[in-house]
C-alpha cells in the first residue's frame, strides 16, 4: 500500500476497512483525527473509533492544519490514516479558512508523504439537492476534494455495507 | 443462490432485481413485507410492488417481528424475499423496540434460514448529514444493519439504474 | 461508443468524464444543456462547464423539449452529450409537463439517435428519505428515469471521485 483513498457513505465501514489495511502493515501507526468533540454525540463517535484501535496507534488531532499534521506524523510513524477529509473540509468552512489553499496544501502533503497513507472521504452528493446554499457548497467542495485526492493516490476504494470495491488501482 | 443482500438507493430497481433472482428458483416463493400502509402514498407503493409479483408468491407482513416471520415462512416456501430491512428498522425505531435485540435476532434468523433468502436494504448514508438527530441515528443504524447482514450472507449486490454490481460473492 | 449513460452524485466528475469520452471521437460535438440560468449560482455553474469545453462543441439549450433537441442536433453533429437528465426532469415537473410522455419521447429519441450519444444522470436516491412529498416524487422519478435510459443504452458507467466504474457494457 502506498496512498489510498477510501470513500463511502455514513456508517459504511470506511474507517474499519482503512484501519485493517494499515494494521496489515508493520511498525507504528499514526491516526490523524480531524473531528472535534463539540458535543456529546460527536464525543461518543470519537470514543467508539478510538476504543477500536489498539496499542500500535498514536493519535493526533488536526481539525484544520492537516498538511502540517501529515508531515509531522510521517516523521514519527510508519503509516498514516486521516479520518476524515469531509470533517476537515467542514472545519475549514466553519472557520472561514481558504478552501483552495487548504486543498492545495493537502494534495502536496499527500503527494510528498514518505510513508503509506490512507485518507477517508465521505460521499455526500448522492441525495436530493439540499435546501440551503451552505449545504450545497459543502457537497460541491466535498466532491471536488475527493476528486483532487483521487488523482494523487494509487488506490481508490468505495466501501458499502462494510465491503470494498476498487475504483482505482495503479 | 443461498443468502443475498441487495443494497441501493430509492427507485434503483432493487426489488425487481431481487424478485427476478428468486423467480429463477423453483417452487413456492415467500414475500415478507415490512411496509405498513400508513397513508395513501405508501399504499400505492405497496400495491405497485404486489401487482408485479405473480401467482407463485405468498405474501406475509412483518413490520417488526421479522426473525419470526423468516422462520415461519421458511417452513412454507422454497425461497424468501425480505423487502425491506430499512423500513423494518424504521418500524423498530418508531415503535421504541430494542435495535440491538432486533438486529441480533434477524442475523440469527438469516444465518439459520434453511431456504435461499434475499434481503433488500436501502442505502441512506450518501447524502448531506441530516439536520435532525433522529434522522442521523436512523442512517447510522441503517448502515450498521447493512454491514451486519452483509457479513452473514454469501452474496452482496449493489443495484443502480436497475443494474447489479457485485460487492461480495463467496 | 454508441449510447452511454453516466450516473453519479453531485460533483463526482460525471460531466468531465462524459466530455472526455466524446472528445476522443472525431468530428463536431453537440452539447445539449438542460440547465436554465434562473439565478447567479446556476449561471456560475453553467459558465464553469461551458468554459471547459473547446471549439469543437456546439451548444444548444433544451430545458424541456429534449427529444426534439436530440433529433435536431444529431443532424448537425457527430456525437451528442445531454447534461443532464435530472435537471430536465426537474424542469418537466416544475412546468407541470407529463412525465410519462417526456420519458417515452426521450427513450425513443435515444434509441433512434444515429450518432453516439452520452447522457448524464444524477443519483439522488441514496440519502435519507426527504421530508417533503415533491422531493420524494422527484427522487422516485429520477430513479425510474435512470432505469429506463439504462435499458436502451449499450453502456452505463458510475462515476465517483472522478473515476468511472462500469455497470453495463454490451
């Protein structure tokens, strides 16, 4: 495994699939969490994921500075997991950060990453067009982000019902 | 065909695909409907599906007691179709039934089913995160349910635009 | 390439993929746009797509009379792109046109089209069931339309993260 993008819907088993792919690799594993525990619902979801991972994992939180976190963790770990791109995008938008700069910085960091890296991205564009403009912008940006990342990785996998399906394998 | 999970979006052709798979088998076919005709819209949808099926089908309604219905119908039919898991989940949640018990009972019934069985599950997790907490819980539970069923079946197929794509084939 | 249906979510890269498929063909290319620039957001989206296409493309707008536009443009171009079916459906519904007649007319036009034709359709049925009845009807009709078109084309491709996956190839 070199660079892997895992896409899929909510509760499709994306995180578990990516974790298993990384746990098949030797050495120290880095988990880069973009989630922030703003409320009890999100805190519970973070704890659920954290509890599933074992001793080999080192966790760092990177709600916005994702490129920096990837570069830093790549110096400490033998493989990285970014979970997830969609929450990171949401953090950028809520914090009024530049999406173009953020995306370009991320793509450079992924392309330059010296260790295997898996990135998780939600598919949010397969429902009815949302009523509000911010939600429409978000799903547009999420789709563009998945496309941009898909270009610089060797492997893209869609997960549904816990099962992987290959969209790209170089 | 032994055990088959058919996933896909609304009006993707899931039911028709599953019906055709069952109609390729010999003998008496059992249709286990989880839908309840609460309003005219749902009644029309049920009639549409029922009208498409022929004389070989025996129908039973199981809005909540799905495991029991599978066991009972398996004694009367040569193959079963459960349509669909997502409405059943919705019935459990609206009726304040235990989701964990319901899911475990279903998985046991599917694993123990002595005749071929096809189950239909909606994919509801590929749109924008819903505004209300109940909808978020529902799509989480629907995703977990599809994952759990996918583990105990030999075959998982995604249907889009009426066309099947294999995600699992043992 | 003969007849191609491209399905996928918002910003999945459907249009770009279809354009690239057509640009691999020789001759004059016809772009049949179903979008109408009702507001600035939609106008910006139309301009973005139009700017990407080159000199070989001739554009025509067909918000409702799609079958007529296909027949007419087929006499002037060597290959056609319809972008997209889902907006066209939305235009029919908003204009209170007959959906059955519209669909039947479209299917006949696609089946009779003497030059290669690609049609783009959004997948809108993979999110939570919408609250309002019109949105539910829309996603039902969009799903039925994709199914109907899928039947009369030789090739169906799903695009996600800019990557194609074949669902049908005759």
